[in-house]
C-alpha cells in the first residue's frame, strides 16, 4: 500500500505493475480545479503509449468539498486522451461526488473515452482488469 498525503494538500502517486503492464494512479487529499487540470496535464508523461495494457485511477483517497467545478471537468474531458483509444481505463470513485464527476468526465469525453469504466470499489476495478491484486513499483509522486 502506498503512503497517503495528509492535511489539505493533494498528492498523486503513479506506479506500475510491470508484470501486467497496468499503470496505477492514486490521488489523495483535497481536489481543486487547479490541481485537477495540472495533474491531468502532468500525467501524460507517465502513461506509456504502447506498453501499458490498462490504467487504474484511484480516487478513494480524495475529498471534494465544492473545490472542483464542472468547468474544470469539461476542460479535462476536452483534453487529449492520456491512454490510447480503446485501452481499458478504470476509475475507482467510491464517494458520490467523485463518482458523479468521473461520470461527467466520461460523458463529456464522448467516443475518445470509450475504454473508460467507472466503478465504486477497488475490488470491482480488479475484476474488470482480471487481477486479484497489483504488485506496484512507484514511478513518481508529487
């Protein structure tokens, strides 16, 4: 298990399961518009075009208190897709606000997000990925 950011700051950890070529991205702390937009842009350097078979984004450690607006969701959804089209990308969003924002991102992204699945638990994500657990190596955190 990876360490979580504490306090009001948001932390991002990018890891990879090298055996399965699954990129795991965990967000922790308070999410804001600026952090969402800047993190999405920064993540592009950690999503390999040809190597990863799937991407798992975990929002379980994120809190939302009105700091993320629909404007930022629309902006990120309009951005270029990080993973190649049709690659499975699973977002774990157990809280209502996170789930709703992830669904908005999926809908606004249209066909370029056709490999995206939103689930409520890490177990559901693992089932979609066909794994029981991930063996992660940390690539980057901020």
